[in-house]
C-alpha cells in the first residue's frame, strides 16, 4: 500500500534511524523574535556537516517527518481514548489541537521541500492533510470566535464579565444612562451571535466526527503511519544538505520577505489610521481582499518556521506571528458580526450594537497590523 493511496512508486525510501536524536549542531534553537537568514541556515548546516562532510539531505528531512508523524499518531490515540467527562473533553480538544499542529507541519514541510520527495505522493498527502486540518479546526474556531465577540460586547456595553467563558451581556433598560441603547442592543446582539455561532459550531463538530470515522480519514492515518517509518524521497534527497536544503529554506524566507514588502507597512505604522476600519465597512469581498495579503504573510511565516525546524531544530513562534494570529482572529470576528447584522428583521438597537462590535473588531485588526509593523525584523 502506498501512503495516501496515491499509488506512486517510491524512488527512494529513508528509514527511521535507530536513534531518534538529531545531529548536534552546536547551535541553540532560534529564540522568539529571531529569524535565520540564508547565512545562518548555511552556518547551521555546516555545523551539522562537520560531523559528516557528505551528510545527505535525507538525514535531516526524514527524521523530522518521522517525528511529526509520531506526534500525529500519538495525538490521534489520545483523542480516541478520551472519555466523555469534562476532563476527557478537555483532553480531546488538546489532542485535536496537537493533531492539527502535526498535520500542518507535515504538510508545510512537504510543500517547502517538495523537490526532495516523491512529488506525486507528497502532493496527495498534502491535500489530504489540509482537508483534515481544516475540518478539525472549524469547531475550535467557532467557539473561540463566539467567546471573543461576547467578551467584546461585555466590554463595550460596560457589563463587565467574570473569568472563564464570556456570557451574553444582560439586558438593562437605560435610554437615560450613558450607553443604555448599546446595552439593550448588546444583549440581543449577543443572543443572536450565540445562536448563529453555536449552530455553526455544532455542525462543525458533527462534520469533524463524521470525518474522523470516514474511510478517507483512515487512508490519511494509514499514510501517516507509514510516514513514521518510511519517507518516499526522490534522488535529490541524496545530495549534500548544504547544496539542496539551503536553497529551499532560503526560498521560503525570500517568499516571506517579498510578501511582507508588498504590505502597506508604512500606513500600518501610524496608530489609529482607520485603514482597516474603512475597508472593513466596504462590501464583504472588498474587506476580504484587503485582509488577504496579511493572511498570506501569516501562512508564509508559518512555512518559514517549519523550514527552520528541519534545519536547526525546535523554533519558537515569532512575536510577529502572534500579531498576525490576532489579526486573523479579529478579522474573522468582524466578519461574523457583519454577517449577523445582515440578519433580516432585527431590531435597530441590535443592528447598532453589531455595528459597534464590527467597528471594534476592525480596530483590533488595525492594532494587530501596527503591532506586526513594530515587531517585524527584516
């Protein structure tokens, strides 16, 4: 059986070494906020090659994929063995998060180092892992989005809020008190958002359960199980790592830098520039098109980090990456508020509260862009 059911003949297979230790580079893992430019990548590879001048690329790539496949299978086992009690539900959620992380790393590594692999097999497995990761991520995304929006409504309406999961703001009369109309509308807006996003989360949960029980998922799990011991690689993986890994890693970094250079960073460097808000008030396609370059940079930054992990070992997420995570979350929350505001026959106070909520989240988008501009180190 071939991984992913692609039916591709393996040209070269790298087996798991007996020792799971990575070659010692003499270099500590990159710290948060540090990028490894081409020179540093070459230096790390040279340090590894000091142990063996002809260290082939597969000796770095295959162990990394072995380890990520083992993470995938370990998380899958924990998810399947989780109980139905609250602790079991928490364990299942954490296992699903780890499962998505392992799937993203395998997929991202196969994307960056595709020329070193059996390309037909790699493309098929990448597509299946993208499907799985996206399916499993939706339930968590809807839950986090609802919590974010309810917290924002509580803050904007002055209702406060305790620790733990945010709740719908209480309805209070108060046309005479400051913010009274927002408070009344916030309660209705919160109830509307809770209905819509809870329904979406329930559907996503059902879709995830259906996916995990499908023959398609079992084929993916079989492919990853094979990946834990054998990696189908192409002839290029036999070349010295410095000759092939460095250009591919540098290419991932170069694509990231080009995408960042295309962003309006000068505009984002001015706080409260209202650029994100103005575009967010436009039609949905316009707003999504304006956010898309930032989301693309977030994806490229992740691919760059995974490429670093293959070469240098574990790498902490960059602070700039966390800023782009906040950007994505705020943009999607603003979209949910705008979608709720288009619900037919809602009360004016509800529509007003949703409009204020949408503007608040678009300001969060703007703040995340400002933070990224301050944190990015070219």
